[in-house]
């Protein structure tokens, strides 16, 4: 596929069935959560949990088919159904190919007196095989203040911390940063932020960026089959990835549209 990106409006199951097997390097989806709410931008009400799971399983099987052997998938959910979906993904992708339960932690308004605040989503990360791409060096974060204090020694112009084993000191040299842990702290997208698009379930570009950099390379083909506000598609395109986006909503497709100077498809920068 030699176009920068391609957008489809309609049923993502139909779209996926028309795509070639093992052609996609990275899939991120932010599907319905079984929240039993109508968000205006989309309706997340279901007859039952089984109805919801049947919908998800059918599509996750297609995503498994579409992923390259080196590919990864990130499925973004919350407490409503994530544990049910995890069980189904273990069956489809294999329990041994489960890589991370990522917690996206965010702050926000709202108080409750009957329990702890719900202030996180869960992202299930699976690979297609054991031979998967992970660019840890592309997503490094700074050392904590406490860790920096441990690197107070110098050797050949390099900072290092001392570790001891069996009475023998081994230096651990300070690097450019460390790979993040599985709790991602990024702010939600609020109405006052520059990236706000007035889409109810919009996700922050920083969250998208970390996923894209960690599990794909420039020029790779990535996909979001529930593209919603288009945050993933836009960030992936900005980072030089080829993109496939799909959503049933015309509003979502309009938001995901990425203007570009490259026009390889006869003057259209995307296809809707």
C-alpha cells in the first residue's frame, strides 16, 4: 500500500475482511467499553455482555489475521469489560503473547464518597508472536530524582551507580533514560487544550505517541479500526507511518482526516 493513509467509513468488520493477511505492523483500537451509555458521538449500549463480546471477538480475530508476525495490538478499554476481553484475547492471540496490562492514569474532576476514584483506563498489549518489535530506546523517560542521586559516582567521564553481589561491586552506568513502566501518566484532553476536538472519548496525543514509537518504525503500516477522534491516526501520520483508519461515523472520519502535501492518489490526501 503506497498511499500515506486511507480512511474507510462503515462497518470495520467488512473493511478488515477486504484487507490482506499479515499486512499490518501495529493495531491500536479504542472500541466501545460496554458502558451502556449513549455518548452522542457513538452509542455504547448493548443487549448483554455476551452480545458485546460476540461483537469484539469477531473483530479481534480479523485483527489477529491482519497483523504481521512481528506486529502488536493495543486494545484500550476500562473496567466495564476489560477482564472479559482479556480472556477472549488470550484465546485468540495466545496467553504467552500477552505482553502488558498498561494503566493509563489520569487526573480529573469528580468526587465520590462510596469508594475510590475511577481514574484510569486499561490497555491490553499483545504480540502476534514471540518475534515482535519493541523500540524501548524510542520511548525513554527521565530517571526519578531518587534514582539520579544513586548515579553519583564517575568513571571515565560517565556517571554510575554501585551495585553489590557477593561482596563484589559492579558499576551500572547511567543511560539517556529508562523504559517507562506500565503506568502511563498523561492528562486527559480537556476543552481548554490545543488538541481538543469536541469528541467525547478523545485520547491524548502523548499517549498515542508512546504506543506508536514503541511498536512501529517509520514507514510501517498501522491501523485504528475504531478511529473516533482520529488521535491515533493523526499522530501516526505525523510520525511518518502509513495509516489505515475506519469508523462508522462521518464525524470521526472528518476528524481523522490528515491534510498533506503528498497527493499520490490523484489529488486526494485520504480516502473516505
